[in-house]
């Protein structure tokens, strides 16, 4: 399963029982937390997520609604006796904050906390089956988006056909990589005759907080699912720009230009109790749009 | 009204929809927050408390379940445009944490945040009608309890009687202070003939986290309401001591020795879903006991 579960979809001030930003990505049987606003540990419990399976936490930026719940989550993991390493990726100063808060409490965690400062746009997790990379977004303070991409999977061998065409098993790796085969007599055996395409590789981009910024387009081009913030409805374009945020139709414009599969919108301002207009306005310009509703898991297809 | 409203009654790991420690004292039409665990701002909203009326916040110690919600509350107060000064009392390092978290977010609060480091047992708020003082408790790290005490109120003048006995108004202040009056002819006018007793002064002591410590007894003697933690039931006395916490019967023992009016117990361990045994065990030794149930206001009488 490759999907993203929404734990918090609201902007800075909690309201209408909506919570500050947090999302949980499930990929390759592992859990990855993106952002961790206040109360995230309670949301994790509410949605019956196994906290111990979270191995990586990515913090986009150091506005409180994106990380004030992190120290509580880490502390709880320690109190519950976690042993396995926890990787945290975020702006360098986050490490100072965590260390200060652990130190004043005389807390020694029973697990290793590996902190990785985000400094340049790059691959930050390189797994045999997927990567996570970070990219800069334009916000009031340094801010990072994250892309989860499955690696291109090798083709699958059709063993019956390979035996039929007498292809030696030593050549199977090349078949998996898409190569054709030439028999000793020069006869061509085309790759697609002896192998199947594997699951296509999928990708999810989390765009963090951002003003409308077309330089994002190339960074997230053709992802299967794009999360883009829509703090405001379209009539609030000026306020959005002032506060380094985006509107509904700006998110739709990025989705269109980047030619993504689906768009997920969130980080709704506490001005709005009803979210229906967010969907209406965005979907008018980009039909494949979903609201990031808390508790819902969106599959990446 | 002089009362305390429970916002969070649980110990470190949130569980069973109970929240980490936070209490709101209402006194003299002002609101005072004691401790501010993660999610306190949401609890404040849930119980329809006017956040803007909170002028003072007291943080007992720097374990996360007593202050991780503070930075979120401060930030929200700023986002909502608070103008009036906010006083925070707590261990000195709390100021470093707050400043670091505000600074990395480039946040400039629109109100003055006056930080007061707790260093010695003393009166920390001296209002004409009441005082707040702090006292040390024995916990794993430096920890403070707080006592809210109304000042002894002057007696009320009985104007009709004062006129009848021809007491000059210049002498009224002495009447309020309990003095008798002698007329020019030497006739004695007893104070109680011309004045009424005012409301008796009341007091509330918040004992923070503490192991069983009889040196607390003198500090909280005869308060009308004592909050004492009961993290564990009585059969867990050893674990309580190891972790610098108390049991039900230990809280009752302190209440008895200190001869307090009523006892309020809380900071329940996440081991316990049902709290009934806490009340049974404590009330067996000190009858006037209440459970600190979230959302309930306990009047100080």
C-alpha cells in the first residue's frame, strides 16, 4: 500500500475540531510522518496508528503548527519504551530545540534519535525500493516540501517463455532491465515476449506551506498525488500573498501546470468553518481534487 | 468566585481521553493558568474559557506533560491579536525554550510576555486582595507548588449603627480593622456593634508533582482546598517512590496532617482506565476528597 492519511488539515489556530498539519505516509510497509503539529500524538491514537512503526519524521518548517507536537510524540515514544532508531529530518535549529527540551527534563531517550538537517534540495532517504527527496518552497521562513517516489521496478521474468526460447538464467537480470536477447544463431528474442511490466512507480509530493510559486511546477511534475496548501479561498489572494500562503485556484494552477494525477488540498484557515467552497473552487480548475479530511487515507495510484 | 477548573488530569502519556496537567484558577474575576500540557489550548476552547482573560501562567516544572502546550497557547494568543501583558512564572530555563521557539519562527508577539523565574519560596503575585506564593516540592527535577490566598478582608461598616453611635467617619478605617471606639464621655462602643465580618479569606494549594513528603504539610496547612497528585493506587507505593510520585493514601495522609478543608486528586497514571479506586482509597483516609475530573470546576469555600 502507498497512501497518505491526514492527521491534521488546519492552519495555525486549531478550530472546528480541525488540527494543525500532520500527515502519515504508508509506503513499503513503513510509516513516515510529515509534520507534527500540537496534538499529533493524540490523533495517532485516535486513528489507531501504531506509533512504534513510525521510523521517519519530516518537519517542513519551524512554524509551530507544523512541529509543536513533535517533542510530545518523542517523549511518549520514550516513555513507552521504544528501542528502534527514529530519524528526524528538519531545519537545523529543530535539533537545538529538541535537545534543550530533553535536557531540561533530564530525559535520556531509550532509543537513538538521528537528526538530519535539511540544507539542500536532494534525496534524503535512498531505499532500494523508493526515495524521499526534499525541495525548497517559498514561505515566510525556510520551508521544505517532500517527494516520496517509488523506484522504477525491474520487469518480471516470464519463466515459461524464457525456457521456451532457451534463454540462459544468467541473462535474466538483463531481461529484467528491459534488454532484448539474441540467440547464438542471431535470432532476436524481444524483451516483451519473455517478461511482464511490473507495477508502475508512483509518487507523492507534499508541498508544505507555500505562496503561489511556479518554480514548484518542475519539482513536482507528473507526480501521482500532489498535496498543495489552500489556506484561503480565491477572493483572499492578497492576504494569501502577504502571509506567504496560497488560494484554491493557485493550487489548481500548479496542479495543471505540473500535470499531476490528483490534487489534495489542506491547511485551511480557521476563518472557515465550512470547507465545501474549497473543493468547489479548486475542482472547477482541476477536477481531480480532494479535500484533505482528517482520518481519511488517500491511496496513491 | 474563587474556584479551580480542571483542564487536564492525566500523567505523562495522554490516554482514555484524559489530558496532561492543566488547571485554571478563577479569583477576583481574573484567570490564572497552572501548568499547560500539550493540547491545553484545545481544552480551553472546549470548555469555552475566554483565553484573553488569562493574565498569569504558572509552570510547576519542565517535564513535558506540564508545559508542552505553552508555546502553542502563546503563539495562538499572538495570532488572535492579544495586546495585554502575559505573566509567566516557571523555572528559568523555560524562558530560553520560549525565546528559541519564537526566534526560529521569526515570531514577534503583539503583547508583552513578562517572564519571572522561580528561584526561592516566596510571594510571587501580591495583589491588594490576594497573593500567589510558590513552594518547592520534591520531584525528579526542580518543581514548584503554588498557593492562592485571599488576603484577610477588612470588616464592613454598619453605617446606620455608626451614625446612631455618632462615630466620626474619620474613624471608619479603624472600625474596618476591628478596633473598638470610645466616645468623648468614655463610653465604649464595641466593634461588633457597628461592623460586620467580611467573607473569610480562602486559599487553594496546588502541590504539583511530588513524592510523599511531610515537609509539605506546614506549607499547605489549613488551606481550604489542596490539590495533591495521586499518580498511583496504594499498592504501587514502591513505583511511586522510584518515580518521585505519590499514591492515594499518601495524598490523604498529607491532607490529614495539614488539616485542609478538602482534597482534590489527579495526575492519574495512564495504566488506569477506571478512576473509581482512586476516590475509594483516598476517601477512606480523608473523606472530603474529590477526583479532578476534566471540565469540572471546584469552588473554594
